[in-house]
């Protein structure tokens, strides 16, 4: 029996994406992660009396990019509203958001599961709003919660899905695709660890055969994609357990504790009436003119699905490799920049998906922090083709390049790694290996020719990997025939 037997999970996600504008939504304060607490504030974002908001045009442009990218409908006329609620890190006592007249409606996101199956999730709306501050809760050595208002007023788009997701795996794949789109459009870094992408999940379970949706709960504090999957599994199982016992699921908001892998009650779930929405009196309605919208449409970056298809067709690489590159715009750009200097797509993609991604995984860095530039990688690959170093030595050089940022040529010269191609020198090494292994020589000559790899390996060891393996192989074949 599966945990879902007899029940159908119904999931909708509300994703807040922090826009990468230079300044905040309604003031000129700079947006910067990691600044000292309360150093990026002004009367507007602190909500001081008499301070008036001025809308950030770039934030609107970024919202329009997203709406167009997912095939949504842009509202040429939309309205900002005040969403009233109390929270310590919300200094105004309300948030400027959009409610009944958002800037975008509809659209969809197509995503693929690990088994290769493709699904669509419809979007309900995309709207603009400002962020709240951040509460820094006390550790064991502190007595008070501290408030950092730097994040107050940072521009967000909220992307609200329809309840089309049917499993935690659906939600995980949907979020990954959403992240890719945001990064391709260059409007959000989508770094959940830094709070640049935050997700709330609405969850209910529906007994199979029923049409009316079950009671919905909301799960907050989801700080990673894997955390979203774990939280959804927990909440679905919790609701099913209640229903199987004959109980009733209550409409509540839950706080996900990643350390304990459990959710705890925050409060009963609010309704729109609780927020007392009304039009923001200090802002004009937002009007979008068609020429500006058309220019934004023309400037849209290549989206992941289009990039995937182009990479396969243009560079003749495997669909698996193209999918890895298309999932990360910066990684795909790195690949194409290497190709501009070294036109061998198969070799380049192999080095990226094995060596480079391996190091990035070890160091937990992004490709933008990687010390080997595309031109430097191209130089290393050319040195293999030119016979300067072997593939084995190249991997040693690559590791040192990644650690130091030095060029391949500098490392090869300083460490004396240039490949030995002098036949006289190699002949001496081959003679030594043959003389030292008479039993293996006898077996080879009796028909066990697979031992050639053994002899090549011994020569490579004696030359510390510097011998040209092709020349060594030719010399061994000639001498072992005697």
C-alpha cells in the first residue's frame, strides 16, 4: 500500500522571486545582499510619516519579462493595493502589493520529471509587490529578536500556480524549471539560501472519485527545493492520516522545521478579508503602453526549452548533455564561449559535465566563480591536441588551474610536464619495462595481447605520465613482436 492509496494530493505553489534591480521597489535605496543590518534604509522603505513611494520602472519591466516568457496575459491597466497585517519586520503595518487587478494573469510552465515525462502547470497570476524585513531570532546566548530592515521594499514578483501539481516530485521539478526561466531572463538569481527565491505551498488531499477539493493548508518556511519536497510529503501524509482516522483537516498555516523534518502550527489560515485590501492611495494605477511592451517582448532572452533544442541541433551533442547545459544559462554561455575558441563540441561538453561540474560540486561554487576562463580551458584542450601533454597529465594541470587560476602553459612549463615525444628517450624506457617483465612478455607473445595496456601503464609510470602514449604503444608493438 502506498501512502497515497485512495487519495489524490492537490498542490499549488506561491513563489516569491526577488528581482535583481539596483534599487528597491518604491525608493532609491540600493539592493545588496549581506550589507550590515539597517544600512540600506530610508524614510520611504521604513514607512515614516510623509514619505511617498515612487515606482521602480525596471521592476515592472522584469515582471513583464516573466509574464511574456510563460505565455501569460499582461494587464495594460493594473492597480497597487495595501495588504494590511502586523508583523514586527513590517514597519509600515502594511505591504504594497497587487490583489484584484494584477499585472499578469495566466500562462503555464512546462516541466520534466526524472523519468522523462513532461507535464504542464497552469499559472493563476503574476503580480508585483515589495518585500518585508527580516527577523533575526535569538540564539542560546541572546535574549532578544533583532530586526533588519534592509530587505524592506525590495521588489518581488509573486508567481501563483493553479493547484495542478499532484505530487512532491511534481513540485520539485516545477520549481527547478521556474528557477531556470528566472535565471535565463536575468531577473532573479533564484538563490533560495539567500532568500532570493521563497516558496509557500498550499496542500490538500482529495479522496479518489471525489471532485470537490479538500480543506487546504499552507506550509511556509521552505528554504530549499529538497525541503519543499520533504515538507509536502510530510503534510500530505499528515492530512491522509487525519482523514483515515475519521477526522477533519483544519485550514491552518504551518511552519516547516527543516532540522526536525516536521511542521508546527503557526496560526489559523487568513482569508482576503483579514488583510483588508484597498487601493494604494499614494500610487497611480500602473499603465503599460504597447510600444514598450513590444520592445520588452523582442528583447527576451532565450528560454531553457529553446536553448536545449538549439544546442542539440547546432552542436550535435547528446540530449542528456544539452539538458544539463540548458538548465543553467551561465553554464551554457561558458560552453559556447569555449567553443568559440576551440571548435570540438564533444570534447568541450565532456570536460564541462565531468571535470568542471565535479569541481564546482566539491567547492560549492558557481561557474562565475570558477578560476578557469573559457579561453583557458580552450588552451588546455589545444595542448592535448598538439601533443604537448597527455590527457592524463591534462587532468592534473586542470586541477592546478582550478586551484590557482594559472594558465595551462605556465603550469606545464614550471612543473616540467611537457610530453616526451623523443623516440630515442621513449625507446630506452620501453626497453627497461620489457626487460623487467619477462613473464608478461612471454604471455603477450603467446597470444594475450591485452597485456599491451599493462606495458603502456608501466612506461607511463616510469615517465611520471609524460610519455606520449601513442608513440609508446607503437614502440611496444614493434619490440614485443621480436
